[in-house]
C-alpha cells in the first residue's frame, strides 16, 4: 500500500511494547526491523508510541516513593508522561539506530520530548476513558474503586484504571519535528500521545491526563502532511461485533462504512475507538491518504496489503 517516498507516521501500541523493561528491549528489536524496512524502501518515517501500561507503572513507582519519603510529593501525570517518552524513546531510538547501522544506512534518529496542547474544558476531563497501568482482577478493581479510583473492564482482558484523555489540539514542538524531517532524519515524537499541556500566556502548564497516542499520531500525520498512518497494535485486524458470535474481521473499508460502524458502537472506548477515529480523520483530511491498523509482528505484510484493516477514501 505504501508507494516509494511516502511520508509515513507509525503509531506503536503501548501494550505492544511489552510490559517490563527487558520485554520492551526484545519487542523493540522486532519493531525496529519493521521501521527500518520502510526507511530502506525510501520512505520518510516518523514514529509515535503509546504508553498506557508504562505510564501507569511510572505513576505507581513514583507514588511508592512519595509514601516512603515525604520529601517527595505525588508526581504529576504530565511528568510521568514525560518520563515515559524518555525511556521508551531511549530504547526505541537505539534499536532503530542499531538496525540502520546493521544495514549500512546512514541516518540519525532522535526522540523529541513533545508537548501537546489540550483544552482544559475538554469533556474528557469529566469522563475518564483511557485505560492505564496493569490489568487488575475483579477483587483488586473493587478495592481500587473504594479508594476513589476510576476503573473499567478493558475489552475482556481484565480491569484497569482510567484517566481523562482530552483531544490533542496542537503539537508544541512541531517546527522541530519538521526541521529534522527536512534533513531526512528519523524522528520519534508525541510519545504517549504527548505531554498534555494547557497554554497560559507564555507558560505551558502540564495537566492530569494521558492523550491517546492514536489521536496524537493523526494530529502529527496531518501537521507534517504525511501520506500514510500505520497503527501497529495487539490485534491483526479491526472487528465488528468484536468478541461476539457474529464477529467479523475487516480488510479494506471505506471511510463511509467505517463511520457507520463507529456510530453503531463496534469499537471500545479508550482502545479500538481512538484508532478508528484517527484513521477516519486522517484519511478524510486529504485525497490519497491511507491508514492501516494491524499487528506489530505483521507490519510488513500489512504494508504489502496482505493483512490488517485498511481504511481508504474511495468506494
Ligand atoms: P494499543 O496499546 O495498541 O493502543 P489498545 O489496548 O488501546 O492497544 O487497543 C487494542 C485493543 O483493542 C485490542 O487488543 C482489543 O482487545 C481491543 N478492541 C476493542 N474493540 C475492538 C474491535 N472492535 N476490534 C478489534 N479489537 C478491539
Ligand atoms: Mg491504545
């Protein structure tokens, strides 16, 4: 599906990055191969990644620190997102760097600590929907609810804490990202959906939220005039009637058809829904733009049009 010299935004699923630090390094070696395949084919690549499990882990660790030593106050969620961008970007840029060197490709790769502006009055602040952190049992979930936390059941996989996930409005460091792309460098940006901030004159204030990386990737893809948005996740395809008897996996779908499925409520809030929304918005925004949602390990086949769900603006 990708023509040579396309500008591509790849959105990597937080869950697909592995749960622990050592798992992440292993997963990212596979990811780097898929990314460098695209670079080798002559495409310009910008990588965005999720941080749902990771930001929850950082938040939990920082909370423990504040419990053992009262010198440390609770770490703001915006700072937890910044930390997640740092350590995921570190592993990701090094795995891509190594894969490039292995193939004798001379290109720099860097991670941009990216802030994304949100609206403080976004409805999302009243309706937390983004699952973060580890999966909990029902018993753990009930006890967390008693402590005042917002918990949901996440697509049949267990219970998870949810946090506000406002819409991305503007990428603060967009000019830096564009400048690096002009120099044909590989950029990792908007990690974890970007650090959520609100503008207060010249000051940017971090807010308690986690932006969905799928929507941030869409914003990023539009801002850099990309041709293609590839969302790599933990399922090979998008389904309608997901996990029901009449479940049907989708191959190539027009935006009109996808919008209908979205309105019919086929995609879970906080997981598949933002991916589909991002794909529809990106593909609708300019003729010739394409989106693909597939499994991380199937990226290459998906890009060749052999698997995954492709969202197109014809039909
Ligand atoms: P990521 O970290 O890649 O963003 P998410 O957990 O947010 O991953 O979203 C992927 C998950 O969405 C899948 O693992 C699946 O359980 C869930 N999901 C919910 N609805 C659907 C659907 N209609 N089709 C496919 N997967 C779905
Ligand atoms: Mg997600």
